[in-house]
């Protein structure tokens, strides 16, 4: 725990306070800027995860064919699937590594936002023990909690942020949620598409609105990054591919439709 606080959480807390001081005492803007900085630092991991996920998605039709072809031989199916992964340069677990590495960072960011939004004497005492002995840091405490119509230490009274959190998370999920190769996978994709946005929107109804700002900004940045890597993905319906009519080209060069 001491290593966690020293190497991860305390630098995040102090960076948030410094940004608050630099950005004219606006903690809402400080949270947004800080979230974008964290996403920028994590960009190589995010890109690796997105590219691995896209490669796995592109390979699914071939995997489905192999499953049908070798349905009666699991050993042969396993060999052919590993061969397909190797030929495509895809690691089936390649998208999990970046996610595992990012998880502690998101937890620390969550704890940092909550910790900086100290509203009780006990919370302020705990916060003071995590601050660096920099004048710019100590002079900023306690932080002003007002931002637009919000008190960043309390939930959004007008439910705007919960809607934004759910909507942006749904868009991000939809961009990567493929149709699935079998009914079970389709059902799982559909459940995740709606369950995660609804769950986080519900959390936002109860958590400080400062955290909701972090979620919204993080989701928007994720959507932008994902768009440049994979396009809109499965968010927009794909236009049907036009099948050209059969034609023949006579020796004279004119084209005539076959009947």
C-alpha cells in the first residue's frame, strides 16, 4: 500500500492540485485536463489493445469456418486455430495485457479524484498527508468545488452527467461490439453493450460529479482514439456492397450486358 501511494496515487493527487492552481482555481477543468494527460500517457497501451481487438475481430469469419470444418476433432481445431492466429500475427491474449496494466491506473485516478474532493476534517487530514511540500500545492487547499451548475463533491442534481456517461460509454462499446459468430456470443455482446453504460450511469447518480466529469472525458477521448484506429466500427450500419452486373467486352471495345 505504501508503494502504491508513493509511486502512483500521491503523484496523481499532487498533479491534480497543481493543475487546479494553474487553471485559475477551476477543478472541473483540472479534472478534464488531467484525464486527457493520463489518456495520452496510456495511448501506446490503448492503441495496442485496439489493434489487437480489431485483428481478432477480422479473423472471426475464418475461425468460424475452422470450427465447422473440424467440429469433430478438437485437437485438429486447436492446431488450425493457432496456425491461423500465427499467420495473421494475432495473439489471442494480446488485448488483455494492456487492459490489465491500465486497470491500476484507472483505480488510482478514481481514488485521486475522490481524495482531492475532501469535504470533512478527516478527509482534509488524510489529503494533507499525501501532499508534497510545494507552496503551489498547499496554497490551493481546500479546493473550490463549484463548476458550472455542479458541486463536484456531490452528484449532478439535474442528471445531465449520468446521461452523458451512459451515452458516451454506449457509443464506445458499440464501436467495438461485433455482431458475434454464434447466438451465445451475440447475446453476450448485446448484454455488455447495455449493461455497462446503464451500470456506470447508475453509479454516477450516487458518486461525486467530479468523477462523472472524469468518466465523460475519458469516454470521449476513447471514442476519438478508437475512431482513428478502427473508424466508426459497428456504430454505423455498413452500406451493402454493390454486386456488378456481368458484362462482356467485344473486340470493338463496346460493353454489352449479358442476358
